[in-house]
C-alpha cells in the first residue's frame, strides 16, 4: 500500500527507490515524503503534499436525473434588494 501511494505521487521511479527497504524504514520514509520533509523534486513534493488516500477523496456529487424534483427558490424580481437603499461609496463621499 505504501509503495502504491509513493507511485501515485512520484511514479514507479520513486517507489523503486524504496522497494527494497524494510517496512519500518519504508513507513518512516513515506511519512517524510508525504510531509514534504524528504529531499526530492519539487513536483513530487507538491504532489505528495496534495495527495489524499483514495478512501478519503470526495466523490463528485451526483447530478439530478431528468424529472427529479429539485428545490427551487422563487425570487420575486420586483422586490427591491435589501441592500439597494444603502448609499454608494461615491454618495457617501459627496
């Protein structure tokens, strides 16, 4: 799993750097990579800092299907805006 995460942010080359190390060293190294403390290419560091595990990623909201009821607020365009009676900055300066 850790090597897969490293592949996500740095490609196969980054995960290959750590493929032969013991699990404890791998975990410590991955912690440094994903905290931005590991000396590596700027692009890899930026992707590592922005990386989020798959299970924690937000899913795109489902689009309403045609025919589904949607909540629509009726706005009366003839009603004056609550803020419209306030003076504009140029009127206040005059």
